[in-house]
C-alpha cells in the first residue's frame, strides 16, 4: 500500500517532466502575451497594417500606388509587408482584435521557444530558459502586433542554419532559400538576412583550412546569389529590395521617429542593465570569442544603439552568436533529449486553445483609446471635414475609419523632406510653414495631440475654432467661408 502511494506522484512527475523546456517557454510566453493582449495592440500602425491587408483580400491585388492620403494620392508605393498584412487581416476577421493579438503572441512564443531549444543543445535547460527570459524582457517593449514579429521565428531559423553551416565549414543548403523568400514577403527587414549571410560566410572562411577557403567561398557565393534571387520572389520582384532600401535612406527623419531613434541612456533601462551585465560578466569570466564572432557582436550592438527598433534582433541573436564559443570554453553540455509525451502535450495545447477561445469570446482586447480617437473622428465626420491635417499617431486610425490622411506611418512614401517640413510646421519651428500647409493643401480640419504647439496657435488664429478636445486629441475646424490660413490672430 505504501509503495503504491509513493509511486503515483513519481509517475505524475515523470509525465509532466517529459515536456521539454522549449515547450514550457512557448506555452508560458503565449499565455502571458495573451493575458496582456492590449499591450500588443499599443501602436497606431496596427490599424493601417490591417486596413492594407483587408484591401488586398477585397481586391485580390496588391497596391502599387497610395490610396490612403490626399497629400501623396496616386504616387508609387509598394507594401513590402503584404503577406503579414493579409495574415493580420484574416486573423481580425476571424476573432476581432483578439485575432491579431493571438497571431502576434503565437509568433513571438515560437521565436523564444526556438531560442530555448537551440540554446538547450549546448547548455543546461535551466540556463537556456533563463537566457531566453532575459531576452524576452529586453525585447518586450517592441513586441507589437505588427509585421516584424511574424518574422522572428524565420529570422532565428535562418540565423541558426547559417551559423550551423559555418561551424561545419560547409555552405548552407539551398533548401534554406524558401526561408528568406518567406521573410521577404512578410517584412522589409529581410535585407538583414542577407547581411547575416555575409557575416557567417566570413566566419566559415575564418575557421576553414587554407586549402578549403576558395571552394568554400565559391559555394557560399553561389548560395548568396540564390538568396538574393529568393528575395525577389515577391509580387513586386526587385521592387521589394528597392522599397526596403528607401526606408533606410530617410536621413534626418529617422531621428524623429521613436523606434528609429538611437538608444537613450539618460536614465537606467533594461538595455543599459543588460549591456552592463554582459560587459561585467564577460570581463569576470574571461570570455573569449573568435574575431568573426566579435565582429558580429559589435555589429548587433551597433544596430541596437543606432535604432531602438533593433532591440529584439539584438536580444534574440546575440545568444546564438556567442553560444558555441562560450559553451566550448566553459565545457557546457546540452540538456538530455526529452521524448515528448502525448498526454501532457495534448493537455497544454488544449489549455492554450481554450484560453484563446475565451479571450476572443470576451472581446475585451482592443487598441488603447489614445490611438483610437473614435469620438474625435465622429465629430470630424459630422462636420463634413474632407482634408484633415493630422498628427502622425492618428494616421493609422484615420485610415481605419476611411478618412484620407495628411500623413501616417509609411515614412518611405512621404519622404524625408515632406515629413521634416511637416514636423517643423507642427512644432512651430516654422510658423509660416504651418500656415503654408493649411493653405497649400486647403485644410479644413486639424486633428492634433494636446501637447503639439500648433494647437495653441490654432486657438488664437482667426477663422478656426475648436470643436472637440479630450486628454488625447484636439480638433479644430475652419469656419465656414473662411480661407484656410487667414493669418490673423485673435
């Protein structure tokens, strides 16, 4: 009797102990993100991303010109994230706002599960899980329901496959090319995949014997040409590459877009703590890396310091880059292979499916009110406004409500000169420029954040009156019969 009683807990423990660390990571991250699903929707660009996806589904075609603004209407524009936009639109059609949140959460969970699985091959599972959790905390500020999160699992598989080929002193298999093609259809950041290819090619040549370097270089070159061709396997062909390069050439404008700004160490944050911890740990433990891996680490560091939007790339790829040298130096061994048990896996998946259904049924997940000024737009429509000068954060919601916008998050469409003039005008660094925008574009309504300096000018400018205001938005309209910019202060 006593022996049977003692055996039952052991059997239960062994059953659930057969669930590997990566699976727990996937389930935990997905569940946590689903619980805070509103946080995944805290970006105004999500509105226009879904709107573009719905347009593609409705018209069974891809946009080649702007159809959402009145300032750039008809000008060439390609949607380099068309496939991600379609997936988000279908998810929204299936489950409302819970759909895009669940889709983003699933891809993020898959990415961190992959990271945990890869790390577990060269270090204890507990260490791998801790590293993945630190990476998650570091990247959480930029994990949003937008196309870039859908490519995170693809990016990790691509990077790990290149790294593995490099460490074997071989060229990657051409069967990997569909990965970069998928990346090119999901998000314009696929150019970084080509950069990784070049970096790991150099790593492979560095580690190869001298007599092997020439044939190895030729094989990596052939794979690189194939990867470049695979990047053109999109509905836009070569245009996808040109569109991605256009984003990188926005110059001064990138310093005004929050996610493109450089890292700010004015106050202590997760990135600074992580970097200090890495530097301190590396110095204390005497970590040594081969020169190509040092270059990769410095490249990732440069990316995250230059643009905060690269935080998830840094968090996910840095552990992979240093994995093999560090594991070899400290004699780490990977976790023992775990044979999956059907019952606990089915229970976990069923639990996640049930929780997803429950969240979707409640319909309490939606973008924050700050990015969804419904009452303000209702006031604009009631007034009959046709040409609205909007603050940038409201562009996505205006597109969602089928109101032509002055500007939105598609910076590559508007260009550096247009958006810099727009920024200086709204900040009243160029008052004449602001009055010029009102006149040139025949503006009949202005929708700005309360803190925008132009709000105070409109309150005093003759021919304009405030019709709506709350803590997130202020709306002014032009008085009937008045010119767009009379230039007379009250």
